[in-house]
C-alpha cells in the first residue's frame, strides 16, 4: 500500500461546479496535511494546510480532515478554468519529532471546462 | 519576502558527469528539503538539512548528496549521472519552528541527462 494515495484523474468539472479531491494516508501518527497545486511546467504551490480534524476554509477552498479514517480532502467551490492543474496531497511524516519529510500522492489532474 | 530561489533553472549534462544545484531559502527559514520529481515516480523526498546538518534522508543512492551553509543556503550534488536522473529537482524551505513542517517550493531545476 502506498503511503499517500489520491483518486486517479483526470477529473473534469464544468465551470462553476464543485471539484472534490480525495486523499488517504497510511501513517497513523501524521499530524500535518497539505494540498499543493501544480500548474504544468511549474513547481508546487502550497494552497492549504490542515492539522486538526474537521473543515478549514480559505476562500473557495475547503480542506477536510478525518484522522480516524486517515482521509483528507479538498473541495474547490465555483471552479474556474484557472483552477485547472494537478493537485498534490502531502502528508508530513514526523521523524523523531524534528520536522520530517513530506510524502506526496501521485496527484490528481483537474480540468475545469468553460 | 522573497521566495525560494534555485539556480540554475535548466541544465543539460551527459552520463557520468556530476552536477551541483543551488537553493536559497526564504529569509529566516532554516530548513531546506530537496525533492526529485519525475512523471513515473512523482515527487520523492531526497533529504533535509537544518542548521548545516542533514537531518532526514530519503531512499536515494549515495550519488545524491547535499550540504547546507551557515546562511541556510543549500547545495545538492549528483555524481556519476545516469539517464534516470533526468528530472525536476525541487528545493523547499520551512521555518521548522513547529512540528508541522509547512514547506514552500522554489521554481526547480530541470536536469536533462543525455
């Protein structure tokens, strides 16, 4: 089993719809979860961080975390063509309580059609 | 604040050569992590440096090495290049002040090995 798994894409949604991106992870002690957006040919850009169970909203983005189910998701409301990108889920694997390393999922490609 | 910078942005080398990549973190950030991104393997953690010491390491051969200077700038070296080393090499910095390890990526160095 991979450490971080994302639902396979590509995911296509019409403009204005809600895009739902999902991610599961295997490390039960992880406490930090991130969503990065990566446009083609560019580097990953951090768009959401979430550390506690529940929802965290930032503009059109909502991250949801359920540690019991080892599940984290990202909702994008009112999707725009400019949201078309690959979304990477990352989980911080703590190492001896010092920083750690980010483990990434393979990414979900999102396409928002006008 | 200026973001993470990486040089060079593009590099073409031949098999057997070595290469050195450079990364300057966000001002005040003391942790620098390196990642390799390829279409097949995705984003994979190479190593992390903090206060001039390698703190964490991924599963890469010893040909991949790095170092960090007192000003937190970091370099990554790959010796005896192989065709499979062609990838986007990303550097990320973190303030490392908490256990959450929120990381911000630079633009990357695209390495092509011929």
